[in-house]
């Protein structure tokens, strides 16, 4: 059995619907979707050791089956530049998680490479009761939340479909570059869309998938947060 099937059946056996970020990112990797390198620490000492191995700056995040939206729980701290900062951020994140939900089960604290700032896009999939797995694309933040500037296609999609999804949003000119901002790697977004389509078509137990955000660069793209919800 492949890694993805193992992760999904383990979650189902434990009665969990939401996969942990570590699990979702491992699945992404199996489908050639680039994600930030990460290691799961059990305590502040281990977090500092992992940060040294990954290289600074790093981001720390809470990993808990009971905390879906990590920043709402004070569970994400970015731009940590040395061992001391990592250790205190780790203590802080565990404290915040306790305050947010005293009974939350904690799997650990995720130490990950910090991706340089860039244009943020969102790639999603949702299993529509009528149409089945459906993919979504949009720019991050206000573009999706307020302007609802998104495109949809029913999976499976071809590269041509994926390109239409990217060029179909109203904000597409922003991806082509403006003023001092260079154009982003549209091919890298197309790759991620097609790989996401494969991922959800191979795994019909997935009800929702969210790569939010994916940072896109002049060359390449990197998913910094991945969420997968099972049926
Ligand atoms: P949430 O569960 O709240 O969605 P995220 O993992 O998306 O948590 O983290 C919140 C925000 O922090 C992201 O939208 C992104 O802007 C930033 N962030 C998270 N991880 C990284 C990373 N590895 N590199 C750079 N920025 C990150
Ligand atoms: Mg997120």
C-alpha cells in the first residue's frame, strides 16, 4: 500500500476526519506537490535541534487533531532566527493551544523552513455531491475571501484546463507581473493543479483539500499549509 492510502486508513481507524498538516504534506509530496521541509518536535529542545538542521529562519506550528485553524489558536509563529527564539516560541505555542482548548490532544510542534514572501495563491478541492471532485483556484487573502475571485473545474483536469483556471481569474494580470513585481511561474501553478486533481481522483475518501497558501515565485511554487478533510 502506498503512503497516502496508509495515512488515510490510519486516520479512519482512529476516527479522525481532519488529517494533520504533517500527514497532508506527506501526501502532497507523494503527488509531487512541493511543500516546505518540516520535522515534528515533541518538546522545545527537539524543536531547536530540528531548526538547526533545517536552517533559519523557521516557522513553528501547533499540530493537533483538535485545532484545524492554527493561527486562530495562536498556533503559528513565523520568522524565528535562532535557537533561543525557537525554544521560547515553542513554549508559547503550547501555552496558546492550552488556552484555546484545554482538552486539545497535541501531536507536537511542527518546525518548518520559512518560505520567502511572494504572491500567495490558493488551490482547493471539494467533493460536490453532484459533480464529484471539483478543483478551485484563486489568489490568497481578500481575493478569495471578499472578492470571491475564483475559478472551478470538475476533476480530472488536463493541463489546458488548469491553465484556463489560472488565466480565468479577474486578478490574473497580477500574476503576469506589475510595476516592480516580476511575473510568477504559471507552469508551477498548473503542475500543482494537475497533481492535486490526480490526488483527489485517486483518493475518493477526500471530502475537502486546501493548499492555503501556496507561495509562487518567478521560478517554482511552494505549499506552506495543507489541509485534508475525509468523508
Ligand atoms: P492556518 O491553519 O491558520 O491556516 P498556516 O499554516 O496557513 O495556518 O499559517 C498561517 C500563515 O502563516 C500562512 O497563511 C502564511 O502566510 C504564514 N506561513 C505559514 N507557514 C509558513 C512558511 N513555512 N513559510 C512562510 N510563511 C508561512
Ligand atoms: Mg492556512
